[in-house]
C-alpha cells in the first residue's frame, strides 16, 4: 500500500514538473537560435499556441481574444485564431476568401506563394507588396500571411507587415507550436475620451442628445429629406411624432458639399446624420477597389480640404458618420479589398480627422459604426480591428436589421435577437454614448406590428442607446420586386404600432 502511494505522489510530482516546465518555457528567458539573433517565446494558452520572435519587438495581447500583435518600428506581426465549427466556413474557404484581394493586381504584386508542412501542420504562405502610401508615415507596404491549419475547422494566421522586404517569416513560422488550451483571451476595455474640440452649439447638442440623462430619441432615413421636408412632414403628421435627426448619404461621386441640404435641415430644426462613404457611385470595380489607397496617396486632398472648410463655414452641429459598416465585404472600404489590412481603414479615418482638425472644424460629432454581425466572420475582420481609437470617436453606432425571410438563409429576428448580445459586448468595450444609426424590420416573414410593439417594450433596457434612426425604405431584388419592406407607414397596423410606441416629443 505504501508503495502505491509513493508511485502516485511521484506521478503527481512528475506531472507538475512537466506542466511548470512547459509554462516557464512559454514565459521563457531568451533563447539563442542558430542565426544568433536573440529570441523570446510568447505563449497564448487561451488560443493554444506558442512562437518565438525577435527580442527587440514588444507584445500587445490586450485584445488576445481576437488577436495578438508583436511589433517594432519596422515589422508588425498579427496572430489570429479562427474556429469554424458549427458554421458554413472551413479552413479552405477561409484561405481562399481572405486572400481574394490579390485579384487586384494593379495595387498588389505577388512575391511568393507556397504550401509546406511545419510540425505536421499544413501551412499556406502568401507574400506580396503594394506601393508606399504618401500620407502614411513609415508605411508598412510589404506583407506576408501564413495560414497554419490545425484541422478542417481550426486555423491560425500569422499576418506580417513591414516597411521593408520581409525575410524572417519562415523562422517565425517554424517556431510555431500547438500547446494545450487553457483559460480565455483578453478583451480590454477602451476608455479614453475624444480629443475632438467642439464649439458651444455642438457641445450643447452633444449634451442634449447623448449625455447620461438624455432621453431616447428618434431619427429617420427618408430619401427626400433633408433636401425637402414635404413628405416627411406629412409622414410625421400621420405618426404623431417629429424626428429629431434625418440621414443623408454621400459618396465621393460628384465631389460636392451638401451645404443647401444642411441649411434646409437646420431651418427645419433637424440634426443631420451626414454619412460619407469613400467610394465612387456608379464607377467601375477597378476604380473603387483602389480608392482607399488613392485617398492615402493624396488624390482627394483638395476635395477633403474644401469639404472641411465648407463644414466649418456651415458652423452648426452635424453627426458625421464616416465609412459605416466597414466590416462588411459589400463596402469598398472594407479590408477585404486592402490586403485584409484593417490599418488602412484606420489610417483613412485618422487622415480625414486630421484634415478636419487642420481646417478648424469644431461642429461635427464623429460616429463610428460597424455592422452586426461582421461579414465575413473572420477574426481579422472583427469590428474592433477597425476601431480608429477612442480619441477619434465621439459616438458608437450600432446597425442590425430584421431582414425578414425573402432571401434563402435569412430568418426573422426580434429586436432583442439582433441587438442584445451586441449591446452587452459594446457596453463592455466602450465608454461612449451609443446610437442605432440605421435599422428596421421587414414585413416579409413575420408580424411586423408585433415586432414593433416588442421593440418598444424592451427599449428601456438599452439605456446607453440615446438615438434610434429608422431606415424608411424598401430593398428590391434584381427583378425589381420588394424583398425587404422597412416602411414605417406600410399599412395602418404599422402606423398604429409606432403611434403607440413613440415617446412624447420633448
């Protein structure tokens, strides 16, 4: 009996020794590989991997639930883990879809592509470059991406970007090891205030609409306003409610500032959600797939400076929503088109922000607005990867629709099903006021008046959302048939549901 106890104790001691030896390896003192450059080892137990990296680089794993970044002034390595279990995706479709930007051979030059095996794991390596961007300091325009396949559902991505040709990716890939998973990744909270200086009128609107004590208000997208308020006034009369905010969309086509529309909205006591989307309406795919690079090469400097000057001259408050739904591949400013490099989106945002600042624009509230859910649902396309930083954002926008059931694969979703998880996650991630920048419910596939009633019932639980903007329009299919009918006044029943739900207008 004593002998058996001794063996158990010895076994336990041995297992503990193995565990702590492995753990200490992951915390690792520097190791000296054959190339004599000092290396450190990083372990991500939550995602189940380790690798070595040059000791002059620093690790940022504050968002390791999505990615870890290892960087110095010349090189940045982003590490992602994706698990497609229970989804329609797999590792093959992930690799193919993620690298589809290479179809744009005008902006991206292939340097190398190969497949090989490391420690019994299949690796797909792609290397490419693009031209340096004139408006980005120390632009990292050399890339390498290694998808390390664990199985058909699990894949790790090592994404390299550098100011000069990358030569050490092979050694870092070969250092990659799978380790037992334990715990969960970090998702640090973003709490810095905006640095956006506001004039007195804009600060007053911010306090009125978005302070903690502000009531919930409503806005609308109605395609004839703010150019004209004739239809909107008649709609409001039917509903018994006046909308505080109207939405106006603008691409870069035509390159003009909608000054008359803004003045008309101000004369009618409305705040405009001015949505600038950096693409050319009606232009070719070849033109639009390059437009983010074109902006950062200074091709739109004159337009953006003139735009900023005219915004400043207008002087009154504007909700400025730049490049919304960027985590959707239907947007030309998505990283899907720019080397899957979300920093390009952030560089454009900050660049336009600086142009506004340089021109003294102090009457805009910056609204950052991803879509829920991300599409594709890959970690490199996670909405937080597009966040330009707390100091550049005043308001967090949410967008999600009950699309109905017209198209295969879509399903009827309640307001809570669309927004509850996203809202709770955003409350953890941000200390900013929220608004729903656009949303609606179709009438195809369910009871729309009941949906509206249920929405109003749960809205008090979403107290950080201060403004709700209904998208009052219809989406049509390719044959011109109504596919998603989002109209507030679709029929007497929907009108009655809104009449009963709208709060008294203050």
